[in-house]
C-alpha cells in the first residue's frame, strides 16, 4: 500500500493501520513540511513505513515479492526475453499470444525488464537490449 497524502486523522491512516495489522507493506510519499496533508505520511515514515521517492521504489518492492504483480520471482520474467530479438520488434500482444498469458501481465513484465535494462521499447514494439560491449554491425 502506498500513501501519498494523509492528514493527521484521515481514512488513509486507518487503512494503513489495517494493512499493517495484516502484515502488508506500507509505503509513504513525503510531502511539504508545511502541508497538513503531509502530517500523516511523515508519521508513517517516522514509524517505519518505506519511503517512496519515485516509481522505482514501488516497483522494486513489488518485484522483490513473489506474486505481487501477478508473476513470480524476477528470474521467471526471462520467458519473455527468449521471444525477443535485438533487431525484430514484437508488440505486447504478439508476446502475449506466444506465451499464452494476458497482455496486461506481459506489459507488467516488459516494464520490469525495461527497468532492469534487459529490453527496450522501440517504435514497432519491444526489442532485447544489446549487452554492454556488444555493438550492432
């Protein structure tokens, strides 16, 4: 759970407390020290909630937890890489058909692979990223 804004006694804080009672991860985005809507998020961070500074923080947490984004360990994403080349771009729909999984799941996996630097978006779809030191002829 990510809390973006929360006043001192807000519903977001009640929800965060319920998430903690269920042993769920609680993350918070800090705000201005002058804003009353930041008091709750600052308190969560002070009390041990994970600090969120950017989307990478949220994705890192989601990818580190098996099943959080609908797929298992990060190494299981490599099934997509087997279908990508470094010259022929494939769309997310084409990859989904090949793997026989929903397009939404493929897009989530592709996003994680892009953040890892394993693949990149191209005008026509997705291609495998060239390894460092390897250059295209």
